[in-house]
């Protein structure tokens, strides 16, 4: 695995962040360390509601750091793309820095 970038270098992020892996390393996201919502089981439960046979484009509205949408993309392989929408600048900065082969 390549070296992880320093979280302080994420453009648009004013506070600290941690790198967290989900679904046995299927994807990694940056999450805030000093307040703000941190995704966990809640996002994975939302993603589990997407049928494995779902096809087409996934829309994650209010995506936060992208955990629910990325988990859905990882578990429903016939989804072709994900559209992530987030209006909070700090969450958007973290989402933009996510590392996954699911993101193009």
C-alpha cells in the first residue's frame, strides 16, 4: 500500500482528519477528527438497502464523506457510476480526497 498523504494537506480542510477503511479495505475515506459526523455502521446499513442487482447510476445526496455511496458501489457491482452531492465545504473536501478504485 502506498504512503498515506498528510491530512493537513487536503485543500479546503481547516481541521484534522483520519483515514478510515471500510468493507475490508474496499475503499478509504477521510473523516473529521475534531467534531462533525463520522460515518460507520449507519452508512453501511444504508448501503445494504441497495439491492446487489441494482443497475445504473447511484445518487448519494448529502453524501458527507461518501461512505454510504462508496459502500453501495462496492457491494452492487452492476452500478456503473456514482453521483455524490454535498453542500458542506469541509465534508466535500474530505470526499474529494477519498481513495478508491470505485472513484474515477
